[in-house]
C-alpha cells in the first residue's frame, strides 16, 4: 500500500529546509506571483530550483501554489510561469483558477495539477468533475467529516486533506469580506484576515468570526487508513520554528501508525503544538460532525500561548512574582492578561519556592490573580532552530540522509570499480559506476576491505548515508586512503547530479493565449433571493415596475430562488421567469435531498423550461446528463474566458462572473458562506459598518451580508447603458 504523504508549508528558504529536515514527504511553496499568500517571503525562480533540487536529493517532492483567480491578461504569464516550474522539476502545481488548469493540461500535459481547496470541492461529485478536467489530485474543503472524506477517496482520485493549522471562517474561495472591507482580495492572494478582527454586537464575544486552529494529530492514522493521499499542514506565513515543531511531531505519529498500527499522543507533544501556536486551544473542525461553539475562539484571535500561572501579588514591575503551574525560564516570552495586557521577554528568572518564580523585565503594573501565559518557549525555539541551522541549499550540516548501497570490485592489476545505487520512492534505481586507479598487490598480504568499508561510509556533507557495502576482493590489494576518498566523493557527486537531472525537463512553450469567443448571453436581469421568505416579503410588482421604467422590455427578468424552495416560490411574477439555483456550498441534507430526487427534479425543470443555476463544480454534470440546462453561478469563480470554457466542457451553457467583479450598488451580495451557526445575527465592524449573519436551517449555512445594502438605480442604469448583458440584483428586505 502506498503510504500517505506528509505535506508541509514553506513560506521561504528557512521554512523549506526546516520542513525537509524534520521529515516532510512533500513541501508546498509559492513563487513571487499568482499564489494565495503573497505576503509570505516566497521564492524567485532561481531559489525555487535550488529548493526543488535540495528536496529531490532527499526524496522530497515540491508542489508550487498557483492558487489565485486570474484575469484574462494574467493567463499567459501564468502559463509561462507554470512551464518554468515544469522545466525546473516541480512535482505539481496547485491551482484555483479552472481556466489556468485547462490551459496547463492543453499546453503542458505532463505537468501534474492539483485542484486547490480554494475551488470549494466538498464531495465525490466535485472530485470526479475535477478529474474530468485533468486534475490528478483534489484538496478538499476543510469543513468535511470523516465519512464525507471517505466518499471522496472512493473515487480513486488522489485526495489531500488539511490536518493542522488555521481555519478560514468562510468556505475557502467564497470569501469577499477582505476585499469589501479592506480592498484586499483573498482570491488574489491578499487576504487581510477580517475574520480575526474585533466586531461589536456579539454580546461578550469580541471576535465572533475567529475559529480555533485545526489539530487532527489523533486522526492522521484514521485518514491514512482511509486512503487519503496527502495530509496537509497549513502555514506558509508561519516561522521556520513552527514548521520544525509541527512537522517533527506529525512525522513521529504517522511513522508510529505505519510501524505499529496504533499510537497514543504524548502530552508533551500536544503541549509543544499548543506552545508553538494556538488560538484558544485546538479544534477537530467538522471531522466528527458540527462542533458548534467549540469551533470558535471568540474571545481571542491571536496566538493564545499556554497558561502557566497567576500573578502572586500586585507589582509595578519590573519584577513580578508568579505562582506557577508550568515552568517559566529565562528566554521565554510571557503575556500577563487582565483588563490590561502586558508582555515581554523574560530576562530574569529566580525560583522562590517549588511553585513560585520571580521574573523580569515586566514594564507595566500587574495585579494579584492576573493570568500569565507563555507565548514563546525559548528552549522549544532553540531546539527547533538546531534542525535548520544551515539554510544554504547547496551545503550544510544536514540531518536528513537518503540511503545508498555500494558495491566495490577489487582486482589487482585493474582499476577499482565503485557502484553506488540509490532507490527512490518510485523504485527508480539510480546507479553510478566510477573507475579508480590500477590496484597494486598488498606487500604485507593485508586486505584493503576494512579500509574501504571505513572510508566509503564517510558521507558527511552529502545527502546520503551508506546502507550496505559489498566488497569483492580477489586477492589482497593495496589502495591509498586518499584514492578511496576521492572515488567516494566523485561517485556521490555524480549520483547527486544524476538524481537532479532525472527531474528536469526540456520544454518550450509556444502559444498565444487569446480570449475565447463566448456565445452571446441573453440580456437578463437576475433578481437573486436568498430564501422563499425573502421573495414573499418583497414587493415584486413594485420592483418589476421600477426595472421596466429604467430599461423597458430590453431585458428578460429572472427570479432566482433556492432549488429546495422552488415549488414554494411559484407565484405571480409579473412577467419574470422563476429559475432555481444551487448554492456554491450546499453540502449536507439539502444535497442528499437533491441526490435522492434528482430524476424528478430534472423532469420538473425540463417541463418548466427553467434551467438551473449551479454554484459548485460537483452538480454540473449530474444535471446536464439528465438534459437540464445548466447556468454557472458566481460560486464557480469564473474570472476569465478560459475558466468559462472549462466549465462548458462539463456541460454548462454559460455562467455568471465571480463575485470578485461584483461592486456595491446591486444589493447585498454574499460576503461569506460558512457552516457555522453564530450566536449573534448582526455584527458591526470598527468602522461602524453593519453585517447580517443569516442562518438557513434547511442547508445549515450562515451567509454573511452587508446590512441594508441599497440598490443604486443610477449605477444599475449605467451598467445597462454600457452594454452589460446580465445584471444581477441581490434582493433583501432593505434593498429598495
């Protein structure tokens, strides 16, 4: 059985070395463009090639993220960049934009493409659709349970699952909050993390949108046994020390699973994971079902550290006495929390009693009983740094070695022959044979075998360690130690070159990426309702009259409603056409209902000649296979003509553009869609802007909307006058 891969993030060179040296099977990184963590250090192409070579010499794969949405003019440079990654030996690229993925498959077919979690695949249907477009692996949405993951695995396509690190509050790829609040799009690599900001209106919860970090250390054996191909750690913005600690611990228990079929996580390892970074503890996310409020870290959105004790008595500083439950040492970084928060590096530590310590240098007033947290453990950080002391990819005191076998043929009067073999994971045996100087007979009849064995095993400074040596010696021969050393160095150097060269590809990309001509869309006004209740409350007659006053009869009008409420919405529409939609994230009981009744649903939609809008890749082919007209909705994140073309290959007629192109003025479009049900139904940001948290029981989703986002009729008319074919209005009770 092929072993499950441990996949680790690296935002820069230190992190890459740290990941490899601590046991990663694969590392994912970003180039300087087209990746969803543009604020990470990232890699220039020359550095990237060095990193890839360094990894390959140690049997570690490198995947490169190209997981942003692309505008039309960005496709060609992105494709050429992918070609460069292919030439330097990248093991795959991680893609969000379906259009870029299609172009890569058409122009660089041998380059492996993985569909990013940003694409929002949450079920086996979505996995199969991705496979039909050429994706070898799919990174699932983070909101899935074990049973849902197993169904995805059963497709036979490689499945990648997040097991540790930060969680997005919104389904990945569907968040517009950062773009709307701060002008920085998460889908373009600039997420400002608005979910980690404070909001008012949520009672005692200052951070109502902030989830805890994920930790599935206890479950990695279950996932490996289920057939998951890759266990992924989040964190390309994290430090090299973080990478070292998390990688080494996950490596330890994944190995235990494969060696013994079971393991129990040591408390000290769980403490180390919390110490290196946690937000109010850890969560298992949706692995065992809806965790409810246990998902959230609503009172604290940054690194929470570990609780170590309480202030023993009031102090003005700089010395503070702490009644401790856990050790505090010089070099740690602590934070003391009460109504005020003070933090500093511990520059002085004196043990007073077995559970009381005096520390400095605290520069603010603290009070008896204040809680003390250790944010950084100096010793943990120091131990982690020892694993990546050298960050030059070409040389250093590296710990990770790849085993090689050596065979030596010693025959007097002939050159010495050394054969070195390295068996990589794919069973490709790389062999190097070096001929040394002509051997002389031993004058004292002493064999050179012992000398050979001793000198050939001295592989320090190389990525190799000798696993086995076989020496064939006809008669006792003499060979100088210097000759053996030179032979070993040359053979291992040649082996390194041969391994690296085996991943390089000669390739010239000759293409001219032009926008594809799409079919002309019908001129339509789409009135999007979040529920049947919203439609019932709407004065549709008044709204239709206003539209006709501005546009006349040049546009048809569609009323878009949830598929599961379609029959409830059949009413007087004043000349509009009723069309159902499936949300971008529809997983759960609503999806089960569609699957169980899809034949009847399809017949109804064909009889009504309505078609259906679909916002997720998974439902396109099932409906087109039954003869239903499918229109792509905004959740598909269509941002260029080639992503439109890719979805049409799955059967879509035409589609709405991504919400990335949506501006204020056309009602309240969705800023987040999340699985979580919040305690509050409204929140207010620091600028006084209000947001609604609308929870829908039937689909178990919360949709975050701007509060009372009015329709700008002047902007509406300008859009029509400028030739916009399809104009969507998101209608809520405050829209007009």
